C-alpha cells in the first residue's frame, strides 16, 4: 500500500519540488511542505584534462577500475615486481582492515608502507611514484582493449585510458574509445641502474653471436626479422615484455591456439591450449641485441615506436597530407620551428602511441574491479605489455571548487544576483558539521601551505579530520588543535618528517596540546602509526645545515650502525638524527656547532651532546676522525 503526500494546509496533492531551494511547495496554496531536501552525499564528476586543474568535485567514483587479473608493475624497497592488481589490492585491504573505509560500494584503504607504481608526470617523464591508496568495488562487466601491437587490458567502461588530443596526453573513458583511436603506452620502464644488465637479454646476445643472422650481407640490405619468445604462460611472456621495456625496446604480443594433439613417442593426448609469444620486428633493435652486425637505414615504413600521431594543424609540413603518423624527429623539428611546447613534449617522451585494434565486452574475472591511486599523477601502468591507465581521482573531502573567483565578475546583473541567492541558501541548509568543515579545511590548507606539505598529506589530514568531526571527537577541543593533530598524523603515515615543534609554530597551538590531540584522535579512530624513522629527517636537517651529500650518506650509515647496536631505542628520532649528522660532519671535516645543529633539529644542545657521546663511544668512531686531538667525546 502506498501513500501520497498531501499539503497539510489545503489537502492538495499538487506538490512541486523546487530543487534550487531544496523545498517541496504546494502549487495551490504556496505552503512550503518540506525543506532541506538537498542531497548531502558526496559528488563525483570527472572533467576533461584542460579543466581538471581548475575544477574538482569531492567524492569517490562508482566504477573506475581494472579487472582482477591485470598485471601492474610495483616497486617496494629494492625490489621491482609484476603482480596482479586483484591479489595486490585484496592483500592490502585484508592486512589493513582497521583502516578500511567505504564510499558507497567502493572499499579503500591507504597504504601504510611506501610502495610505488610506474607513472608519468606533467612533463611526460616516466618514473616510480608513491601509491596513496588501493580500492575495489563489485563489477560484472569489463571491456577488453586490444592494441595493434597485441598489448591489452581489461577495465570497466567508466575507467579512462590516455589518448592524444591537441598534441597533449589526455584521459578518455573506455566506453568512448573507438577502434583506430590512439592509446598512450610506455616505451621505457624505469629500473635500478645496477639491474640494467639482464640475464635473459644476455642469453639472447649469446645466442645471437652463434646465429647465422649475424652476417655481412645485411650491410647493404635491410632484413625482415622477428625475434620471438614463446610460452604457454602469459605471465612469463608479460615479464619478457617488461624486461624489454627496461631497455626501451618495443615488442609485440600475440596469442595462438595449440590444437589437441598426440605426442608421437609416448602416445599421450595433449588437450587444446593457448600459447603466448613476444615478437621484435625492428632490425635496429635486433642490432642492439647483437643479432645483426649492422643494418641499413629504413626506406619504407619506420618502426612504430619512432612515430607519433600526426598533428593535423601542421599537415603542410610533410609530403603525404593524409598520413596518420609522423616520425618523432620530424615532429621535433616542427615543434622547434613553431615553438610548440606540447608537441615537443609529445615527441620527446618515452611513449609509444598505438592504435586500438579491437574492443570487446566481457565478464569480470571474480566479480570485482580494482584500482590504485597515485596522488599528484593520476595514472599508472597496467595490463599485458603495459598501458597507461587513469587512476581514480578525487580530493578526499577538501571541498568543491567550480571555476575561479574571477569568473564571478564575468556574470551579468541577474546572474550575479542568482549566485548570491544560491550562496545564501547553501549556508542556510548546511549542517553544523558542514560549517565546521568549511572553517577547519581552510585552516588545514593554511597550515599545510606553511609547512610545504605535499597534496597527498593534505588530503589524508582532511579525511582524518572529517572522521573526527563525524564521530564527535572535536567537541571540547579547539578546531585548530584537532587540525594540527590530523596533519601530524598524516605526516607520520606518509613518512613526511615534520616535528611537533613545527606543527606548533605553524598552528599557534602549544606543542603538548598538539601531541595530546594527535594521540587522542589516532587512538579513537583506530589509526596505527609506526614510530618515526630518524633517517627521514636527515635530508631536511642536512639541507638546512648546508652539508654535502657525502656527509648525508655517512650520517645514514651511522644511524644504521646505531640501530644494529640498539642505540636508537627509546631515543627521540630528531635528536638521534641530528646527533648522527653532527658526528658525520666531524668525520668529514664539515664542522658545525652543537648550537647550530640543535636549532635546526628543534632539540637542546644537551640532547645533541648526550646522543653524540653515545654514538662516538659505543660505535668507536674516534679513530675515524681527521683531527682527533681537537675533539673529545
């Protein structure tokens, strides 16, 4: 049985919903039947890249994610791995259950340890960047995108990949991608310098030295060549593609059906299976690997990794006006001629621009889709062969900014009046929590700016403060102290070294009050934070004291020795870090006074002196001094 809402004054059922005012009004008598019907849930809207820097909305996305089986490249410590995104995210959600948060159907947790993913920055430079958080949500269907070189990835329809528009790399939703569109992929994957020599590629070179391809006849003709690896394990083939990527080598990926067959010697029936392979078709690459002694310059179509999408606005600069690609060298000359910085960045980037061969809709592997967030970069590499994927991007509740303030003065009289009327109603219908957040987040931005904190820390602090307000932890405490405590907690979680003294100076709150509030909110919100690492403070202190890189390295060595000798237990991280720098400076004859070091670290001279004596005596560093007579422990 359903009931129809009626006007309590005249009994009429003719009610009008006024969305601008958030009211339900009776059409007959004009009575406001109900007010405050504004939807207070978070919003999500993704603007195009040209506007994304000026416009943003709060909230989490509904389905911007990747299939569970898709591989991603991560770096943790000194180890680089290729893992399945589903296993990676599920593991971290399971291990960080106490920090699990939900926004609608999306579950997400921040990563407590530093784990990095491959991403590109605004200058199109590829490097490992820190992952801020991981997320997952239910998903039934995904799209599989297959590129012309065989690279492929499965993502949800609302997820974005990257294409080229107006000579710029911009995101585009998968359900808007068409066959033939250009997709941006990495040509070169960063790796450790000591790992540039790879055993597998060494084996290739060894084989090449004994191969008949290495002959003199190719000095006069350019050969058709294919260097192929084959495996029934797609993960192994993807590993080979990643190894090629570390050397900036582009390779194709393919799959083949192996029909059911019988082994001749044993009579065993082998069931139908699939085989995967990687293929290098560029003779110049074969020469790099040692398969060819030499080769001639290409006369026909150049290698695909040497091309970029043709900038149509400069089509008079090349012979065939209808071609879809031009070489990177030609593009660089055009960019320099017309001073086009966007085209120059596009042509000099370590990217490969591949066209979409096929798009198909299919079921997700396990009913879930996954994502990782890389703050400040909004992208990561995923899929077989590696494709740049646009990660979930939202501002963790820092507020809604639409346009710029200067846009207001471009409005005419009626438009400006409407703006002020809407702002008045927005204030009237806002709750006490919303008004508190408006003031607090403004203060949070001010303190974060004063301390020069990265965006990821600011976002984390905003989320911590929002949770504190929602649980009523702010009552009885000053807003400024809770903001300072939230920022200190965010700094600790993201391993951004800031001391309580610095937070106290920036916020104007007593140091003890900041520490007290920090301990209270972390305890009540169940946030686990590991003790600060003294090593994190070394670069800042060394920079302020104008010490050399050699002294910084020596200081880190001393800290490692102190930790092995259990000299850091029960000591303040800033004090032990400052003392190790003081000792390292003495050892390298870059002397600084104890007063100078203490002032920079925010500790007393007595602390420096005590920690210095402990390090000096127990680590037996006196013999390493260049002028031992001038210094006594």
